């Protein structure tokens, strides 16, 4: 069996096999090899191994298996660095000549072979390009033989390098050994969005990694139930809404709306599923989730649903719950001290024993004062019962508006027995005799009287509405009833006058 060693070159799309011969080259060694273009330096990507004739023919085809010349020495590595530097320096001249020729091509790189007698110029173009004049110009510029090599956009990405959507270095640059065809069907099989910006790589073509997991997705979908299929569970029917191929799990939606994830290996197939597969001649797909599978799920919602199902079926007894723990009386308890059977029936607590015996004075609650009660607080009900001659009548509870009505009636009766308290008011002549005092609103009017001394027009009507005579309202002439005499109004002089209005002496005299 032939022995081969894979070697990677800078501008090659895949690894090439060579015969290691007696060089004893190993993985990671730089080796000098002879190719159809001449001598080149490359990197061994793996150790030497034996392959079959069929595998060798499928890899290199009808080409001859060439040998490795030697392992690169220090001088060979320095020369390789110098040639790489010359290739980078030649790129500006290559672009300049391409622009001058007006050809539809994109310069990618310039590579000098190890022997230094040939330079390979790589370019990318969509169609064939006539570059004969360009070769002549480049040959005069570089003073070496020029070899033009057209590559595709995928080879261009592998040569230039870069980073993909995943944040890793491009697969074609890092480890890819070839460019296998990638179709849009692979993206559909993996349930990826058919958006060109999301499934395209740096080269503008479909990403090479779409092919890596295509077989795994196709195998999982061939064994799993179809999407939107109905699955039987202990909690009722469930529907498949999502696949998780890397973990080989199914996302199910229960009738309650809850979602659970179940492994495909934990599902079982019913007898109906086996019978259907035999009739149609297709693989049997599972369609049932058992109780043991749901018990292993770490979902509180599922565990509560299973417990409720057990209680309905009578497997799990209903838990005994004390009503006192659920219902708490939040009403404020009022202290009531009373005695007798009627108060006990209403739920009031009886008075303490020390209150009845008189050993200690019970605490009295301060009673709010209300209008008309004279400001004297009334005694509590239990104190009134103790003060009576052995009275055992229970205290009755009355509403506030009843108590207010009784208080007003008592105040009115007291006011009838005692004379009303006279209050001094402006215009009552300094508090004269009570007989002459009149209520507020009945005082003599200070309005001007007419020159004739009679009432003004309209005074009689106003007096009749008020229920008194006009002369009495205006405080007229003294009569036989002994009323107060008419008070003459004194006119005083204004400011700046030396005397009064009547022409008398000045006020200082």
C-alpha cells in the first residue's frame, strides 16, 4: 500500500498528497516539494500514513504521486520569507497594470515560486479575460516569467482570509480541503431563514458550513414525527411546534398552552403507529409520551398538572386544610362591658369580675362632646347600672342621630326653664333693661329719617314682613309704654373747622 503525506500550500485550495520517501517528514514540518509548476515550499498537515489504491486514485486521479525533496532548512525558510515579501511588493504594480489595460478582473495576489524563476499572478473574474498584453507588461516589470491564474470568489476568500458570522476564522482558510457544492436545500433542511445576508459567507456564496450538519438534520427528521403532528400525553393532546436537532429534542405545546421539551429517545410508538408504518411501508415514528417521561421533567407547571390529575383520578388524596388558616377575621374587636344573657347572645363580652365587686375602678372611655349636651360627659352604661339600686338592665346601643335628637330636646327644655343669657351687642345702649332688649335683627334702624319725622316709603312694608310696627322698628316717639326716648343725633364739624356745626365755641373751650 502506498504511503502519503498531505501538504498545504499558500495559494492552493486543498491539501496535496506526496510521497514522503526517506525524508521522515512529520506533521508541522515545512517541506520542499516538486509540482507541475516547479519547486514549492509547503506545510505538512498530518503524519505520513498508508492508503489504499482505490482511495489514492479517487484523490489524485490520473496524476502521478510525486516525492518530497527534503525537509526545509533555515536557509529555505529565510528564502521563503524573502519571496513572500517580494510578492507583497509586486501587488501595487499588478493593480496598476490591470487598471491601465482596462480589463474586468480583480487582482488577488502574486506568488513567487521557490526557485525564483516564475511568478504566478492570481486574479478573480466572472468571465474569461484576454490578458496577453497584460502578461507582456508584467514580464517587463518583474523580469521573470509570468503565469496568470484565474480563480473563483470562494478561492479568493480562502487566499485572502477573514472571519465569518460565527466570529471564527473562515473554514476555507483554516481547515477546508476542498469546495464541495452547497445548495439552498441544505438551508431549508436546517430550518434557516432564506435570507441571503444571513446564509452567505464572506465570498458572497452560500456558507460552506451549511454542508457540515446537513446529514445530521436529515437523519433526525427521518426518525422524528412530522412538524404539527399530534402526540398523546397523560395531560392530553400535544402538538409538535419546534425541532432541536443538536440535542435531538422536540418542543411540544400542551392543551393548556404550556410548552415542554422531550427527547426523541424517550418517546414511544403506539400500536396504531406500528400498524400504519406496516401498511405504508415507511419507518415507524413515535407518537406517545409516557408518564415516566413527564415525571423526569424539572418543570413546576408540569408537576402541578400531574398532581391535579392524580387528585381527579383519586390516586392522590385531597390535603386537609384548616379553615382558620385560610380565613382570618380582620374586623376590629370592640371592647364591650355588659352583663346579662341578652348581651351574651349578641356576642358581647361580660364585664370583668373586679368591676362588679368594686375592688378596682375600670378604665373609662372618654366620650366625645356633642352640641347641645351642655359639655358634661355622660357616664358609661356599666357605671350607670352599678350606681342604680341593683338595676341589671343591659346597656342598649343607639345610633348617633337618635342620641343627637334626644340631646337637642333636653337642651330646649332646659332653655325654657332658665332665662336666656343676655349678650351685649353694638347699639343696645350699653345693656339697658332686659325689657327693652330686643333680639338681634329687631334693633332700631340707623337709617336717616325723613324731614317730617315719619317713616320712609317702604319701611311699613318691611316692618310688616318682620312682624312689628314701623314706629317700633325705627325707635320713634316715646309712648305710654315707657319706651326709650328718641336719641338726637349730634352733628359734628368737619376737619379744619374751629367750632361745631351749630356755631358754638371751639371744642377746646
